[in-house]
C-alpha cells in the first residue's frame, strides 16, 4: 500500500509500528494526517494489506497492553483505536502516549 495524500491532507506524525491481531503482528509504519490514520505495511510481511481510518470515524483512542508470544507478560507498548462501526485496531508503537494525544486531538479537530 503506497501512501498518497488526499487534497488538503497534511502529515502530522509518522513512526515505525506493528499492527497486532489474532494472526500475530505485521510490521510497517503508522502515519497520522489531518484527515486519516494510516498503517502502511513494509514489504516483508507474508500477509499484506494496510489500514485507512478516517479521523471523523474514530470514537476513541487509548493506551493498551500487548502480551509477548513467548510468555504471558503484559507490555505497555500499544494503542487501540475504536471506530464508529465497532472495529478496534491495535498498534504497537513507541511513545504511545504521544500517539494517543496526537490522534485524539486530530480526530476532534476533524469533526
């Protein structure tokens, strides 16, 4: 999934991230713009596909925990984004509180 900004769209934040789910996690980068939150896979994943979440659809964004595969140890490294349709997306990021604050502000500014 290549990144193409929409007309009037400006990038706010970008960082390395993993998208976590029942299948494990996929590496890539998380990008926040003034209109969308995007997860872009890097080319090394077996399962390909990115995420596009319109900021106006975000109901909440919070910190979350991730459990290691090797041992059930909770790691405070994730954020979870809940949308109006009930979907929850979870991303492993660094500086998660900064991501939560930035996504929360951008989504409120976009409504």
